[in-house]
C-alpha cells in the first residue's frame, strides 16, 4: 500500500475525519482522566463524548437521543429528572464551548493566524445564537412568514454548517478572501 502524500492527506475527507475524530477522542479522554484524578464524576464527559461521536453532523447527530433526554433517563429516579437533564445539558454545552476555545488556543496556530481566525469564530457563534433565538421565538407559533423561516435556516444551518466553516478553512489556509468576509 502506498503512503499518501501530504496533498492527498489534506484532500481525503475520510482521512481528515479520522484525524479529527482521533484528536477529539484524545482530548476528551484526557479531560476524563483529569476529572477522575480530581475526584469529579466523569458522566458529563461520557455523555458529551457519546453525543459527539454518534454520527451525522458533529454537533447535532442524526437520530440519536438529545443530551438532556439521555441525562434525564440516567437520573430517572430523581423527582426532577427532566429539569436535571435540561440544566445539565446546558452545562455540558457551556463546557463544550469552553473546551472548543481550549482546543483552538492549543492547536499550535501562530498568533497572527489565530488573530485572523478568532473574528470568524466569534461571528459564527453570534450567528448561531441569533438563529437559535429566532427559532425559539417561532416555536409553537406557526405562521406564513417564510422570511423568518429562511432567516432561521440561514443562521442555524447555512452559516454555521457551510459558510463559516469554509471561511475558517480559508483563513487557516491564509486566504485573503476570508479576512474580508
């Protein structure tokens, strides 16, 4: 079997996904070991790990239970299991956000490249939050406003799943066009 060239490695989607999976698994394993060493329960790290590796899009696996429902089921004996699940899922989301920053800041990027990437990350996070808020406003209130539905899809899906990741890739590749986005 031939050893893939560097160019092939960078364009082979399965190869890149495997590298990302390995890096995420190593990071989460390290965090679980740190938590265990500190005497902290590792359950939330396991739930996050299961969610991340469930398949589909990285942050919203297809046809897998949501984090809050998994946690509510694990703690079904509690009288407040549903609320516990929701509250703990919010904490896991906060933890995942903090860890995404940690991963970014420890990725070995030069300070110049990091300075170009951070505004794209910040903008993406703002856009997804806007989209989520619009979605919450519209939940349970169907109406004929297709512009609102398109805005939700644009901010929650198109920008977050396609547009901003492309800008991040271009920025990491040092493309000038991403700086002007």
